[in-house]
C-alpha cells in the first residue's frame, strides 16, 4: 500500500473513531451543555430542569441602563442605601455586576402544599469568596457536588432547601438545593434524555413561546393550569378561572415600557370568552381614566389581538407616565430602618 | 533446492489485488468527482450550521423551524440514499474490470498465476473499502454539523447514525456488486448502470406490484430509520405505494443480491474472452 493511501485510510478511520467515540460519550454520559448547540433563548435555559412551570428572564444590565430606571432611580433616593447594603452583604452590585438572569419555578416532588420551588441563574461578575463567606456566616455549610462547591443553607424543616453554586466563573445558580444540583448536572453533562436528565430546552411548547418573546428585555412564560392546580385557590374562584394553558408576559423597558401579555386558551371558545372579559376590563378602565392624560394615553395603547386559541394584549406605558409617577413621589423619603445583624440568622 | 510453489488462494490473491487497487482507485481522476460528490453535503451542512448560528430563527421549512435530526434524515434520504450511493455504485462498480480493459492492462492481471475471479473480488473489496472510508466520514461530519441545530440532540440521534452507517455500507456493497456484474457482462456498462439506478429503480418504486423487488433501493429503504421526505409529487407517490419489507427480509435479500451478482460477475470474468481493441 502506498504511503499516502495508508495515510488516507488512517485519517478516515480516525475521523470515524473520533466521531463514534464522541457520539457514544454523548449517548451514555451526555455533553456539556452548549458543546454543539446554540438554541433559542438565553444559554442559561440549558441548566433549567425540563419540568419548569414558569421560566422568566431579565436583561438586568439593559433594564438598569434604561431611561425608566434612571428616572425612578432619581425619584427614589433610599434605593441607593439598600443597594449599597446588598452590595456589602453579597459583594454584588446589582447595577453593574449582573448582566442577565433566568429564573424558574418547578414543581416540588416532595409536597403538593407549595406552588413549587425556584431557582435563579445569574450571569455577571461576582465576588465568590465574599458571597460564600457571607452565607457561611449565616449558618450555611459547603458541600462538594460533582467537583463543584455547593453552599447549602439549611432553612427550617427542610434540610436542603436553599443552595448556591458557582457553576463557572461569572455564572451563579441560587435556589432550591435539588434544583441547583440538577443545574450542575445539566451544566456538566448536558441534556441526556436516556438518563432522565433534560433541560427546559427540550420542552418544545415552552421553547416555541420563548422564541416569540425574545424581543423583550424582560419576559416570563408559564404553564397556567399547572400553577393554578398547585395554588390552593378557593373552590369557587378556581372554577371561574379561564381555561388557560400557557401564559406569557414580555416587556421592553427603555424610554417607557412596551409589552405584550399573551394567553393560550384550552380551545377557541375559551379564547373568545377570555377576549370578552378583557374587553370588559378595558372599557371599565377607559371609564375610570377620567381626565388623566397619561392614563388615557396608556389605555389608548391597549390593543387586544391574537387568533384561534391565543389571546394577546399589547400595551405601552409611555415615558410621560413614569414622569408623572416620579413627580408624585416625595423628594425626601425617610430611610429604611437598618435591621441589626443577628449572628446565625 | 527450493520448495515447490503453491498456487495462491482466492482470498489471498484478492487481498493482493485489493492492496494494489485501493491506491489506484483513491488517486485516480475519479477521486475528484468523488470528492465533489461527498464534499457537497458537508458544505451544505456547514451552510445550514452558519444559518442556524447567525439567525435566531434558524433553518425553516414551511415557516416552521426544522429540527436538526429531521434535516439530517432528509439529507440521508435525498443526498445519500437516492443519489450518492447509487452513483458511486454505478461509476466504480461498472469500471472494476472495464477500466482495465480500456487501459489494455487486463492482460497483466490475467497472466498472473491467480484465479481471474480473484481480480474481480480484490477490486470489488477495494471499491467497498474506498467508498465506505469516504462516505461514512462525510456522513459523520454532516451529522455533527446538522443534528445539533434547531434544538436537536446528538445523544438522542446517535443510535440512528450507527444504523445509517450500517445501511450505507450495505447499500454500497450491494450496488457495487450489481454494477460489477453489469461491468463484466455488458458492452456499455455505464449507460446501462445509470439507466438502472436513475430510471428503472425510481420508476418501479412508484407503482404497486412485485417489480420493485427487482431493485436494490426497495430493500435499502427498509433499513432507513428516518422519515421519508415528501419533497415532491414523486416522493408523495413513493410514500403512497411504499411497501416496506421487514429488516430481516431486507438484509437477507441484500446479502443474496450481493453474493449472487458477485458470483455471476466472477464467473463472467473467468469465462469471458476479453478482446483488447488495437
């Protein structure tokens, strides 16, 4: 065999070997999330367990830099103190350190008495040592979970109710310990449906809605019926709730606030009923608006849309409304009383 | 005094011919065509990947975002099964002996003290090795580039890739054997091969009846795990009249097709008198 033919055979077998090996690793172990994919929505969705009932996103940096935020910031002076206190305690400056965050609410398999358990995954710049020291000061302990430090805080009767883990530099998961552990699993192993480990990106219904929300810098999407069934609502009230399956809220905060509230009804009849209810509220709102030009402006922006099973209500809160709000707030609010630190709490 | 020489066995001789022919097959002008043929799907996969990376909406079919596994399945059907595998079979299979005849080098091989059928078998094995080592890496690259787009999972789709590998290797072997027979028996094998692969096979698959059992595609399609694309009226008709034999039947039929056609081709080579045109 000629040398170049031998090289060709070796190269070809090498490509096949590497490919099959990689595939086998993916099949049996799973891939680190993002190894080959870049799906819809923020990357942090890959660490949210698939059974999430609500997923929310906020582009904190964008919101913090928005005109609305600047106006409110000037109008509400005590926030500065609260923000500084939060920074001293956690080492996190909300205004500059967090870029964006993703939050979720998942069902708690251990009980039906709670609406669910939550987790927040934030990307930004964090002082890991300071945050860990603060949590340990408050009684938390450090566990090793698959090579990651898990700072677990025992709260009440639930021994593993709250934890924090820096999954990678600049990425922190905070929330229910089981959820944080799953987030670490997903971060390290990626989606591996064969082993029962899957992220919310595998939920096609939810991801289709997420894709439609990406124009907003804040949004939330959730399974309304799942939430309602776990919310322990009064019997009569629960029966009167509209038959909604999915809901979503998307907003873009900048000079003002522009947003859409969308609901997916069980069928077209339920969607029509819901539209009638919303129309009724809109009419009532217009009656109540009186001569307030800002509120009238806002109500005029309301637009009811959607087709088939979808009901959508878009709205715009113009900058003038925020101007009016800021003028209503007294210039010198009393500072919030400082809560004395108690060791162990 | 030296030991008396023993005649080499059929397999031993075929292995020597395989060694000789593999290099010739790989570094011939036909390789450029082969490279283009197999580079096309990889380039297409790169383009799809770029579209998926640059645009949030990804690659869409009828306004809906297509999943990576579905696109990969479509590429396997349209590019590999319906085009690349039959084309490779036709071009390489028909030329196994015909090229040696055209180049007037067949005499050198036939005057060796080896069975004539070993020449055919060795060349056929070289064809199988050459095409398999080119087609499978191409499919592998396409798989990793395409499957993970549109929220697809490499882990979930991986078992189907292994089945695709097996199916393509079996398909290449079967088509190669059929066209090797055509190449040894018929005067203008390339034209006949093209008519068989792109005339006879698609045509009889469109209609109900037993004629489709006289094709390789009928048995090969039964081994495909991906959904048949409905990209045209022809595909739709194929879907309507699609009879799928069981996997065991298909494997047995393809093994019989490969074995019988290869044996017939070997017999033809053993008995045919090749007259070299001066």
